[in-house]
């Protein structure tokens, strides 16, 4: 479609002077204040071929007309180097996609996200790991599975997120307090697990992933297929399934008994989009059986002290795939319906409904027939409804406002033969919010306000007496943020946001024995909501050879809820137990994350990333338990083969340095483990077979089979961490 | 795969849009089937040829409300110097009304009692030997010999029931095995009875 129409909004960039312009409605643009000399000029406009030109400037005025040639927007076969973030926000955002995600394939969500600086894990052995953002985890962060807030039993330290990372094409971490946008609990940050957008025309794509690992002798397969319809324009679908099986994990000196897992997941989506209307249905199913290290299940405090003193499990049953009690069997269904309608060029109406059903069964080592019964059996249903309007006005304003409802029903399934740890409950949360952004040139300023009201009603039997409670919580939250493009290479953003988190049902009502900790945990029904204010600042430098990102933050939390050892013990016929109670105190978290890379030559690239967190109970002037210690990961990558080739062919050697956590709480069952250093080796290669792509990855983790314990792993009391692991990762795309 | 209660599942899935019909189930009283609330030591005097003489007598430790809330009451054990006794251990769950002794007997390969405390270790005043049916070392049945001239008249009998241990672990055949933890497993009972010798 060749014509002479002027193009509005094309970007013009003068490389030498680092100045630019945007063409006006008549297609005109002016670049002023240039000295005489040679200049390189770049012109870009979406859907058109980029123009590169060099020109010599002698006179005071210079005029030239450029014609942009239209280019098909079909991006298949095009290497995409740029990257659009999954969320437009002024706070610090980092995403895992492309090659980095390819290297993480086969790992669980927590492990995958460790690749992002400032994100660590809070784990229970090697199969259960929860992401930690800036020292916060569980109910203080939020995970969105394809836009729906994941509602499982996240309160438990040993409850891993019920999500298969293979559904994702991209995983994004927002490090700011995003309660206004996403609702209560998004206090430490938000994790967005997003599948690829659905195809809108016929273009069949299949992805097969095969992963094998020597440690645990695990195998993992995932297959996904996406295509669009050639009959109905805008109709597309995607289906995906994955399976995983692993046996006992090996520490350098022994096998960890009963640490296998098996997982089966699938998801599918169907969507239609036209210029005005978009509609999408999505369903995902997650099912896992996780073995729990036999020796971590202690009978009483003496047992716990004995195994801590031993430093390793008493048993070494060798290798097996068999999973026995104690174990967890968890399934999670998520269905969603999403639609948007363009009311006009600048206004869009959005609707999203999600249904989730979560079943968590925990089996303990018990006597006789009781072994077949779960000791904990919880059924959680969640409905979420979002209704919001987006606008992107012709002037500098854009934003959205909407309402959000979350409704939840949690029941203990009868027949466990154990008094339930938490009561049955119903919860309803209603929220209303507005976010507005002003963008002009290099500056973006954003602000938002939200009000939430939540009611919770609980019921349970205590000593054969029905005990009920009705609780309600209300809260305003707000944020303000800015992003400023200081120069083409330097971006700065700053975000100040409040967040809140109503106390969880376990914090309010727990009253029971926690076998792994030989502890009786006691809740407090009078706990207040936690309220926080978090300030995040990020500066990013993107030079030709150097890339640098530094994030600094401070988070003050009023009435932070924590589990405190009372110092009392409880004596029973089974022996002695520690008693813990839920308390509240003001907390202050602050820290720095950094990530840097430098190109030494066109073959050799170096990188370093790390994080430092400080967290203090400002009332008691002591430290909270399970805060990640200082850590850093640095490495060198060497590129093989042709320099002009865009196909990956590189070898990476990296070194992970983790300091000892010197800021320990006043009471811990065992002192923090010593510092450790691990070496990892990776080789990644992309091959083209006709039009198909084959990605091969070979990784060696913990190269020297070092024995170590990670402070953030709850099983550090019982066992060394995982020994050497050799992984082969194959991905075929056709 | 469908473990959910179908009724609730449907109500929540189909009527969820109304955000109203999806309610949690009414709570149910759950009996703690796992707990051992009563532990009885039943002694019967044995004559020199190992035959029972006289009536059996019992000492009891009980914790009627289970682990989290109760306070156990433990009776003092009184035995006579120089005598031998048959000692049976009887386990009961008064919450669920269940005899646990039979369950432990059924899982003989996974359970074992160990006898520690000043009564059994150091300069012991009691000598224990397993005498269970089927020859498996459990400790539900055994004999206790009281020293003729003990060094002291008051001692502690610490009785430990281990579950899921490696019974072939070196040393585990000793009823007074102090490093029982090395054999793995976990503790189901750990009770210290005061002992008085007359």
C-alpha cells in the first residue's frame, strides 16, 4: 500500500548527538542545534522498515524527505531483541524470558526466579520452594497465574506455589508494593506468570521440552502447541501439558530418604480477537505428589535436637522413586474467562473472572490404616472478579479504574482423625481502585488509590464446642511513582507505595502441633492488619558494552506478624515441644539488588548480580528469622562459532557466593550454617534444522559436589543441600 | 482425580459468578485417632521358675486431652527389691476409644520400646529383657528384674516408644540402647515414671 501520506509518530534519532524527534501530523520533524559534521540517522515506525542514513551537515539548514517502506507485522522468524514488559508500571520490574527462561526450564517456580537479583527462595528441601522478594514471601507477595491471583494455601512455609512454570512464556517480577493494582497482600512484590499471547491466524507452532537430571534421576517433559484458525480471523488456541518424575535427592555424602516427586499438569486456552472485541477462556490443572524427607518428621523436641546434633539424616535408604509418608498431594484447578471491548479509540472495558479449586492433602507417618488417611485435608474454592476500564487518551493521560471481588470458601475435609489446624472459613474481599499516569517526553508520573473491605467468618470445634468468629478489615492504599529517561542510556524510576495484608486464618487461629518444628503454634484472633510503606528506586544504565541495574528499597511495616518462640515448652506423653505464638511488631526492611554485565570482547561477556537485605524488628531491636543472607552470583560467558550468527552457542562458568547470615534471631533451633561457594557450568546451543529450531543445554550445578547448607532452607536442620547435578535440556520448536 | 466434594465444587464453579452460593462446609468434630492418651504398666510377679504368682498390679500415665492441651498425670511405680516381674505395656486412645496395643503389635517391625533413665542405665537397679510374642523385639511384653541390693531406692523409668526405626541398626537389640535416635524413626511416647523400691 504505497502512498505519500505523512506519517505521524515516527521516531527519528541522531546517534552522534544523542538527540531525537518525533514526526508531527504532517510527517514533519525538526532536529535543531547540530554542529557541522557527519551524522548517522535512524528512523523507526512500527510496521515499517527502519531507515539508517548517514548525512553530512555543512550549512545551517538541511532538509530531506524519507519514505518509509511498509513491512509485514508478521514477526515469525524475526529475532526479537527488544522486549515489552508484561506490566506497565513505574516501579522496578525484571522479567525472565527467552534464553534465560530456556535455561531455567524444568525447575520449579521458586528455583527459576532465583535467577533474578533480589529474588531468593524460602524452601523446605529441594522440591518445595517459595519465591522471596526483598525478604518477603508466602502471603506477603502475590503470584498471578495468567492474570488471576493464585489462591492456594500459601500461608504454610512448606506449601509451594501451585503452578507449573512451563505454562509461562515469560515470568515477571515486580519489586514494588503493588496493592493498588493487584489487591491486598501484594506487599513485597508481585510475580506474573504469563503464557504467550494466543495466535490470531493460522500458524501452527509446537514446542517440546525434555529435561533430564542426574541428581534425583529426574525426567521432565512438556509439550505445547498453538495455532490459529484460517477460517475465522482472530480465533486461536493453545494447549500444553507437562509431566515430571524424580527420585531421592543425593547430598554429597548420602541420599535424602523420601525426597522424590511426581507432577502432572496441563493447560489450554481458546481466544478470539477482533478490532473491538477480545475474549479468552483459559484452564490450567496442576497436580503434584511431593515426598518429604523422612527424618524431618520428628516426634518431639528430643528427636529434633538429636537430628540437629547429628547434622544429617539418621537414615540413608539409597535411591528410589517410591514416595511414602510423609508426603503432600496437592491439586489445583484454575479456570478463567477474560474479555475486553474497545468502547472507543481511547477507552477499553475489561472483564475477568477466575475460579480456583485447591485441594491439599498432607500425609504423616502414622499407625496402620491411618497411613492411608491424610492428616491435613483442605479444600479451598476461590472466585475472583475484575471489572475495569482502561483509557489511553490523545493527550498525556492514561490509566485505569475498576472494582475487584474475591470470594473464598475453605473447608477441612472430614475423616483425617486429626483436629484441624485451621478452622473452616468464608472470606469476601471487595476493592475499588483508580490509577492514572501522565507521560510527557522522557517523564512518566503515576499515582493510584484503592479501598478494600474484607470480611472473614470462621467456624470450628474446640473440645466439642462450636466456636465461631466474624472479623472485618478495611483499608486504604495508595502509591505514587515516576520514571525518568535521563538520557537514552540511563533510566531512573522511583515508587512509593503503601500496602496492607489482613492477618491470615492460620495466624489468627492456629492451635496445633507442627511436626517438622516439634512446635505447638498458637494463633491470636486479635491480630491487626499489617500496613506497610515501601519505597523502591531503580537506576538502569544500558550502554553499548555495559549494562547495569541497581535497585534500592526501604520497607517499613507496622504490625508485622511473626511466629515467636515463647521459651515455654509443652510436656505430653509424647515428649516435650516448644511453644510458639503469633506476635506483631514494627519491622523495617531495606536493601540493594544489583545486576551488571560487561562485554570484554565480542566473544567474552561477564556478569555479576547480587542482593543485600537487612530486616529488623524495630521494637525489640532484634532480627527476624529466615531473611536471606548477602549473596552474589558472577560468571563469564564465552561465545563460540560465527560472530554474526544470532544462534546461541555459548559456554558459561559461574560462581555463587553466599555469606553466612550473621543477623540471626535471638532464638533458633540451630545456628545459621556457614558461608558457601558453588560453581556452575552451562553450555547452551541453538541449531536450525530446516525451519525448526533445536535448543540444547547442558548444565552442571554444584560442579565440585560441595557439601553446604542454605540458611533459607528449613531442612538445613536435618540435611545438607543437594550435591552435584548434571542436567540435559532439549527443546525442539517446529 | 476428582477428590472434591461434588456438591461444593459445582456450587462454587457454577454459581461463583454470583459470588454468593459458594460456602464453606460446616465443621465436624474430628477425633484424634493418632494420640495415645493412656499408658499402663502392668506388673505380675514371677517366681524363680518364671511362673506368674499373685495378682497383676498397674501404674498409669494418662493425658486425656491429647498432645496440645492436656497435662499428663504419671503415677509412681513401686516394686520390691530382689523380685522379678512380667511387665506388659498397654496403650489406649480414650478420645477415639481405640486399643493401640494391638496396632503396635500388628506393626511389630516398625515399633520398639527402649527403657532408659536412672533405673536402667548407669548403675541400673532394673534389668529389662524383651519377651514379646513371635520373638520380635517390641517391649509390649518383657521381664524386669529388680536388683537385690540397689545403690538407691528412688530412680526414674524413662520409657520410649520409637516408630519407623531401623530395627537392624547395630545396638538396637539392647533394650537400654541410649543412642536409639541413631536407628532413625520418631518418638511416639516418651514418659518418665518415678520409681520407688521397697
